[in-house]
C-alpha cells in the first residue's frame, strides 16, 4: 500500500480527495455551526453556551470541550513531570498528551507508574454480550493496556446509584465486575458509593481507576508511529455500538449482534511479546475512525487505510446500513488499533489471530508521510478522507 498524496489519488467522483474534502468539510462546518447556534439559541439562558450530547461523543466536539475546560487549566505545555532533582522528566506523560492514561517516573529510575480513569453510563444496563459492570472494568483495564501496562496493580470502583434501584440489579452488576476482574487478572482494592435521589440519575453510573507499571521509557504512546509502520486492528469493528443501538430500539435483525466488551490486556501482552508495537489505542467513543485520526494527528503523519481489509461482521454491516450508521464511527469495547514496525507486522498479526480475542485481526493500512494528520480510506473504487464524527450518534453507550 502506498501513500495518497500523489496526483493519482482521486475520490469516487474523480476529484482530488483533499480539495473535495476541504469543500465538504467547510459545508459541514457551516451546517454544524448553524445547528449549534440554533441549539444554543433555544437552550441558552443568561449563562451562555451549554454542554450538548455531541460533547460526549469522543470526536471533535469532545476535544474542544477538553481543550477549553481542562487543558487550558491543567495542561503543561512541556507535558513533563518533575524528576527527583527538580528538573523536567521527559519520560512522564501528562494531560496535554491526551493519551489513554498518564505516566509518572517512580523513584529509583527503573519503572514508571501508569494511571487511567473512566466513568461509565449505558442504557440499558444489561445488553447482549455484557453490562455496565463488565464495561467499567474492561474499559479501564484496556485503557491501561494500550499504554503498555498489561498487568493492573489495582482497580478502584465507585458507584453512583439512584434511590429506588432494585438491589438485585446492583448484585448482578457486582457479580459481573467480579467475573471480569477475574478474567483480566486484576482486583478491586478501594472504592466509594453515593446514592442520589429518585429522578436525579438514570439508575447507575460507575467510575473506575486503574494503575500499573511499565519499565521506564517503555510505555506505548499514540504518537509513536513512524512512516511505514503497519496499522492493525485486533478484530471486527462496530460490534458494541451497532448491537447496543439495535437492542435499545427493539430492532430484530437477522444474524447475531452482540457487544464485544471484554478486557484485552492479555491480547495486548501477546502482541507486544511478538514484535515491536509502536503505537496503540482502543477505538471506543468515535470508533475506528476517531482512533485512526487521533493516532495520525499525534504522530503528525498520514494513515493510508484499505477499507476492504477492515473486518466488519456481516450482521453489523447489514444493521449499520439499515440504521444509517457507519460501523467505522461507533464505539468498540474489546478491540485495539495497533501501529507495528513493518518488519514485525506478520508476527504480531499471527500472535493476535492465535489468541481467542483476536481471531479476526487484520492488517488494514500503514503510516505515510503524505497528508499528515489525516486518514485516507481506499474504498476500492476511489479514495476519500475518513473523518471522525462530530456529533453524537449513540447516546449513553459507554
């Protein structure tokens, strides 16, 4: 596969993808701005703009929210920690890096601590393939794993419960948390419980935090890609989002639709043991499209992706077509997108495919020097930019 910055890179309609995409992006931006203005005009009071569901979708709007609220206050421009002698420690990773977790050098200089946290809401609480308890543990363990910390030292669990929630619901959730911790070889070591009044919460929200260690300087970052690195995905994409929406809305599609929610720290460990993994992320909110765009942006490289190589289950593809939702742009909860040294790509692919959670793994593209920060999707009949979603397709799925 080659890059797509050459004059022969044409869109489906024969136009250059970059110029076509710029025009399309401008139109979409104008439409989105008009829609946002309309929403704000309808909802704003004296306090100005309001938070919308789009801000929680994991794409452009969420990053804007984080930039405005968090990075402006807590993001260190150098993004470095403080070494024991008071100097900057460039092996540390803080908020400004926008990674799946943070990295902090431990005394002694041989290891670093990796920390990640996440909050989880989903409707319904129990769905085909999982539930909010499994989602909470898997999501946090996976965020830790894609930083290179595949053996969690500790996981915290805080429950925020609506008064009136049946006790048997909480018991089922805690049983699921226990089983998922056993699967991920981790344990809950501390936590908290809060109860809200009836109507103040939709039954249950869970916050989990996990910590692990890596050898100093060995954490895996989104920005670690180099030109020529192979891009792999560990299995079929879109399973969680498409399945959950179908169940929530009562659609009865032919074929098996089931969330992929699972802890994949053991799968990541197998991949890292097989070859040099240069970058990793889990394609949760915003899906495969957002994960690829974030990796491209962090490394200031382009990604050339072959759409025909991306594994999508037949039932998911069919349901997505009926629902008008692209499986590449919805959440996954048991998959990983890898950047791999090209010399090790086949070995890593074999390790993934030999693992029960990676049987459908595939090489889907490569990192290129052309179109830095952008993802070009080869559809087989042309090329187009694979953009990340700007709005909220599926509220409350992770």
